[in-house]
């Protein structure tokens, strides 16, 4: 195991203070992240054969060591553990395949434990751990337009098609795509040119981002909204999540916010259909977005739309909002389109055909309603006219009787006067 780890184990168990600080730290983060960190740290602790107090002491001795070998002991042990995990085939699919995200989660859980106990660890650039993480990160490449087009085509429903389209149009992470609500895209869906933009606070960095999207996303979003409303049994509300939980699984409320990991798995399953597993992922759409737009737009504007930090001092003075960014985005949108002009026109025509049929049905319904109202109105008018005529006849009779009686009275009066 090594001189340092043997010496730490020989010192015996210390107090439970480090474990208490770790548990206290987990209470201050999201329950899901806390559960993942606790699981990963426990697994690492069992593998290395050290309890939390002993692991803490290992970190102390590592940071205070004089020679480079001992200083890298934690980095090296994490590297060995990651290799063990990959080779043990203990993941859900049983194929031992772990992406960059999984590797990073294991490393972060261990480093988090050290940091809450006052030990600042970092990935040494010269360590094998640094190489491993970089190798896993750079395995993914930018997808081509044809690959994204094929990915959209293999998606089994408009919900996933809309996710892919919006992902490549905005460059948003999965953790941000699941936050998108109808109110965010509503204006764009109603715009004549199919372009829109909204403001969102990113989940990872908690920075405001200003994503824009174009007609390709709009087409699939509109199609999904129609299917979504059928599932909802009502009109979609501004607060409804665009990509919610659909299945009625235990522990998940239907139409609630979907988990980012679940969305990533669903999308990557579609990528696997194309035989592109380990080459691209849903994350790769961010590579596509940035590298495509960089050929025409200022990089700071792209970072602004994605909610990334602008490194130099210009970041403090960049105050662009959606009204400023959207016109520039429109000019560069051709770089993000994956459908040909003919296919886009065909899609637009199909969308218009569906809309025309809907309006025709609505028109027939209105005509039927108008005919019914007109018929009832005619009956009502006839009844009123009949009533007025009967009333007029009674009045004429009263007037006639009154004139006869008046003439009779006049004759009687004249007779008495003459007599």
C-alpha cells in the first residue's frame, strides 16, 4: 500500500470529528449530490482500506511531504481507484464504461471531503490523474451537421427531437435544458421568423445566460407542444417545463422537472443507435455550438449567451441583453442549421398544412355555431314581432271602442240640448 498509508493505518482510529464535518457539509448541498458524494467516498474508503479519520491523516501527510512521490500519493490513489472502477465493470450497464462526468464525480467527492476538513487538494499537472481526466474529456469530439441531423431523425418523439435541436441552437448543458419552461420559448414560438431568446440562470455556475434559438428548434418545439398538450389534457401554461418527466415511475411526479442525468442518458441512448457511442454525446452539442459560431461572432458574445465567464476585463463591461444579441445570432444562424433549405421548406410547409387544417376545422365549428345562433335569433325575433302585433291589435280595439262610446256620448248630449 505504501509507507504513508501503512503509517496512517498504524496510528489507529482517531475521533469522529472528520466524519461529523463531512456529514455537516453534505447537509448544505442538494440531496442528490450529497447522496452521490457520500456513496463515492464510502466506496473509495473501502477500496483503499482507510476510515475517514485515517483518510484525513493521509491528506495531511501528503500535503506536508517533502518529496514529490509522497505529495502525489492522493492523486495516485485516486488514479488507481478510477482504473479499478473502470476494469471492475460495476456500472449500471455492466460494461465498465464510464465517461468524463463519472470520473470527475469520483474525484470531486474525495476532494470535497478533504476541503471541508481544511485540506486543499488539487490535481497535480504531472500526475497520472491529470492525464486520465484530460484523456476522458477529450475523447468526445464535435459532431458534424450530418450527424446531428441523423440524431434528430432517430429520436422516437418530438420531445427528444426538440431537446437535440434546442441543444445545438443554444449550447446549453442538460442541467440548463431541463430548466427551460414554456414562458422562456413562448415569444420565439409566436414570432413570424421563428427566432427567440430568453434569460436563464445556469445551474452549474449560477450565472445569467442569454441563449437564442432559431427556426429549426421552433419547428420541433411547436410539434412537441401539440403532443404535450394532449398528454396534459389542457393548454400548456407558462410555468410548465418543456422537457418534463413523462413516464409514471415510482418516486417521480409526472410532468415535474426531469433530472439532468436522466435526460443525458436518454439522449446518449439515441446517439448509440448511430454507432457514435464514446465519440459524441449530448455534451458535444456545446462543442458544435461554440466552434461553429466562433467563425463569425465575437467569442465574448458566445460566452455571454452560454453564461460562461469572460476572462479578461471586458467581461465587466459586457452588458448585452437579448435585444442586442438576437440580431447578431440571426446573422450567424446558418452556421448552426443542419437541415437543407429544401428540407426546411418541406418542414415549414408541413407545419403550415397542419395549421391550415386546424383553422379549417375551427372555421367549420364557428360556422356551425353561427348557424345555430342565427336560427335561435330568428325564432326570438319572430316571437317578439308576434307579441308586438297582438298587443297592437288589442290597442286598436280599445281605441275603436273608445271612439264609438265618444260618438254616442256626443249624440246623447246634443239630444238633451235640442230637447
